[in-house]
C-alpha cells in the first residue's frame, strides 16, 4: 500500500505505513534481518524525496550495515544499498564520499550479474555522471560508451528497445560534445556503433537496419 501511495505522490500518507512495516519486521525478524534493511531503505527513499536528507542518511547507513552483515559484503542487495547511499551523498554535494560507493556497487553487480547486464550499464552511467560532475570527462567517456553498448546489445538481442537506451545515447553524445568533439566526430562514433550492433541510431532512438 505504501508503494502505491508513493507512486501516486501521496508521500504523507505513505510514510506512516512504511514506518509501521519497519516496526513489524523489526519485531518479527529482529533488528538485523534483510527485510528490515529493505524497509529502512524504502523509508529513507521517501524521506529523501521529501528533502529530509539528514533523517534519511542514518537509515541508508543502517540498511547497508544490515545487508553486509546478513548477506555478505558482495551480495547484490549490498550494491543496491551502496547505490542509494551514494545518491544521498551526491545530493548533499559529498561527491568524494559517493565515488567509492558507486565503484564498489559497480564491481558487485559485474561479479554477480555479469559484465554485460543492464544493471551494470546503469551503474556505469551513475559513476560516469559523478565523474562528469567533477569535470573528469576523459574518465567518464568510456563508462558512458560501455553503458550505451550494453543497452544496444540488449536491444539487438531481445528485439526490444531498452527503456534507458535513449538516455544513454544522449549522455554519451553529450559528454563527447563537452570534450570538444565536433558533430562530425560524434556522428562517426555513432556510425561505428551502428555497424557493430546492426542498428541505426536515429535522433536518440533506434531503428533496425
């Protein structure tokens, strides 16, 4: 019910339900159960959405600690907790603290899901965004490129355009432009990908060749 209320932007109604669910899981399973970590993360996300970042941060940190202890430091749920905390740190302009968390989340997802999984592409994009925000464009570019290639491979393999593909094209061409690449150079990069994956990139979208 809380998820439904949150999805319809009724956050004030959702909050007491999240808190009640957290209290029930803590009582039923104990304070260090993975379900408690999930409940903490859900409540923290709601608090962050209502700009209560100081309240959200300790919940994210507790969720991360529980996940690490109960599931192991390399579990995918740990990567999710790392990613959530990193976003909060970025929102409070603590980019140097966020970066190692994003790198660790990426490494966990690569190991657990495989290097070509769409979740890995999302993690690559998240890290690239941070690098771009700190003006490290040369480091961000290959991450954006790799994320785009993963989404293109997904699209080619499944015959379905990945929901994040257009954003990946936009981000990749954007960083190339920020690096001073000409429109001709950018188009050449995209044509290279067209040949590699057998698709035609059209105005940020995809058309089959």
